[in-house]
C-alpha cells in the first residue's frame, strides 16, 4: 500500500479545550455525504479521558467544520469500572438511526496502574450525546482476561455481531516501566450486548512485542478480512502500525511490512503511530491515526493512493 500523509487534522494546542494533554483514538463515522464525524477522546490534565466529536469535510478531511461543545458523556460514578476515563473505540449506526458507542472504561486498581473493561452507550441525537446502555461493563473481568477486555471493533453480520478486542491479565516491566501485556481476541454475540466469557486468541506476539491493540477491520470485495492494529514493542517506547489479512477473521496472515505507513522523522509522528481507523468517502479511503505521545499533538489523516 501507498499512503499520502495529509498531516494533523485536530491540534491539541489550537482546537482542544484548555488543559488537554492528548486527543486520542480517532473513530470516524460517515454522517452524510458531506460530513465525517470523528469521535475522539480528550484527556485532561489528570489524564482522564472523555469522548468528544469533530466533524470534518468528507471531501477534504483535513478541514474541520464543527466540534462538540463539551464531552458527549461523563465518566462513571465513584467505584464504577469507567470512573477514571472513557475511550471511544467504535460507533455503529443501528437500522433505526440510533448510534451505539463501544468504549473502553478505565478503573482504579490497588495493585496495578489501572484496569480497562468494555462499556456500551447509545445516542438518540446522531452522536451529540450518549447514555449508557448499562452501568456495568458488557465485557468485565474473567479468570483468563482479568485486567483488560477493551478496545473493541464490532462488525454486524447476518446472524448477529463479531468482535475483535484487546485482552490480557498481566503487567510486566519494560525499560524500567510497568506496562500491560495484551493480545487480540475474538467473540460473537446475537445482540451486540451479551458476549462470551472468554475470547478466542486470534493473533500471536512477535519476538519483540508485548501488546497488540486497537483493531480496525475492513473487508475486500472478495470478502477477505483486513485488520489494521497497533503494536507495542519491547525495544520501543511507542506504538507502530500493523496489518494482516484473513479468510475467516480468526487466522491472520501478518503483513506488517506491506502497510506502508510509518513514522516520519522530525514530525509529530516521528516516534510513534497508533490507533488507526479507516473510512471511505467519495471513493477515497482515509486513515485517521495518532502520532507521538498517543495523541499529544492531536490526530492526523493519511489518504490511500495505491491499495
């Protein structure tokens, strides 16, 4: 693949609320022929995230045309699984026009830095605001996935829903810092709310990796699955991007070197790239992503020029 980097779209020092430390995990949804709504998580000075949106021109996704006036929902009550932050991961439109937002909820922990489990919220006003479908996580802790069940990508099917998500139970020390260890899992559901207790492992680590996260799935006209994801390597302090293909969504052929999207020396994405999300509008495919510091300077877009 070949991509044309179009640069930063949303600048934390210009477009974000005062005190923002990062604008992360851009999550696009086509609102109409003219507008791509990008749901993103704004982290405040305490590094607590809340979802916002940014509307961009579908013909020129570097041009912001509107922004939400405040957070689309607030963090959970004290003791809730999402009291320390909400990270929007994917937004789906139901047949009735309502929106579903699958999100990662950050909670407190006495023994590790945090735990992350999956929540679900619904919007009745095209994403201007969201309310929780339930106060408890739709994917909570299990013996095999006790620390992380989060960062979902959900795909509707004829018979229900498929989900690829990040899961793990351990932390480890990498370069003197405590970091989570998590990999990619797969689940199915009849209603998109009730899921199994443990996912199927569907991608293994490379020798230098301790994290595979934020999956984003597309399909080719031949019905082949394509997955874009973020990779945390032991030898690096930041993410890089990965790509794989599959005939069934479970057995992946990793083709990271064929993605063609990597860091640019001297730029906002010189050290890291993460949290890719793709969308096609007016026969062009765009990839939104974060650069250094997990979105410290904002989020950017690249345009696919050669598949």
